[in-house]
């Protein structure tokens, strides 16, 4: 009797195991396959006006003034928010960067740097970096939090980004 009981329980366990495996193998209609993100072709650095930009609130210890030229802000087909930010130091000298922010991963990439002597100098091999890493400047973090991103998503339009930057959203 004991062996018959074990055979019955063993058969039930095998049936349960088979059912479990078939449920796991069944297609899930809610499954969305993960698509590998690919960055779109990046256009060359755009011309910009080093005046009339949207001021970016920076921490008190930062001595340069940072602004974004609104005519350079775009949201690429890849979801990257690209812009030209320019910095004016206390002596009035201006430098600029052409960058992209990838909101879902909280990363920034600098494509080119501009200075008054040489104009745009493309970065040979630009790489994505954590937006909150120990970079020389926190301007990309400030731009992301004050307007480019809305809780790790790019805003829905350039107009929405510009509106948020004009309002001077606080750093968070």
C-alpha cells in the first residue's frame, strides 16, 4: 500500500511539474521584447548665439554663467535631447559644448567643444558618461533636471523643454 501511495504521489508531482513547465513555456501576451537602443546619426555641432540663451541655475560655488541656446535644442529620433550650452566666465570669455542627454539612463555625451579661438572642435570618440559623475562641470545635470528630462524620460517636445528651462525648474 505504501508503494502504491508513493507511486500515486510521484505521479501527481510529475503532473504538477509538467503543468508548471508548460505554463512557463506558454507565450506571454504582455511580453514586449527588449530592443537594443542605437544612437541615431549625430549632426555636426550647430551654430549658436552666445547671447539671449536660457540661463541655467547652477550651484552657488560655480562661478561661470551657463545658458542654453534655445535654437539648438532638439529631441532626436533616438530620444536623445541635444543642445548647445555656453559658459561665460567672470572675464567675459565664452566656451561652449554640443551635448546630448539620454534621460532613461541618466547619461550625457559631449560631441564637440567650442572656443573663441578655434570654433567647434569635435570630440574624436565621444562616450556616454553618468550625468551625475564627477565631471568638471555639473551643467548637464542641471540642464537635465531643469528642463530636458521629466523623471528619466525626455520631455514630449522641444517647446516643453524650453518652457521648463524658462521657468527655471529647481535642481532635484
